[in-house]
C-alpha cells in the first residue's frame, strides 16, 4: 500500500476536505497548495499524479494528532524536593 493510498483512505474515513487537510498541515507549519494536494489523490496513471512522500504523510499524521487532540501541553519544570 502506497503513501497515496493511505492518505486517500484517511481522507475518506475522516471525511476531510482539501481545506481541512491544508489546515491540518498548517498546524505543523507545513504549507501546501490545493493543486499540490490534489495531485496525491489522482489515479496513478493520470498525467498530474504525484507520489506522496514520507515527509508529507508524516507531517499530515502529526498535524492530525494536534487537530484531534489539541496542542501538546507545555512541560513545566518540577521543583526539586531537596
């Protein structure tokens, strides 16, 4: 299963629009245009098809965690018990 297949299945399963995916990627400071994003969801024999790289899928998954759970809370220093 390719990264494109995984990306497509997640988009359908989570009922995400291209705008949602762009916002999710922005949560991890990754910028992408609608046309770049659309090229990942085309069939692999289409002339404008583009393989989805590991970096894009990784950033999407990291952004999806923030989108679903919220940002990671800041770590606070614990005072020494000395």
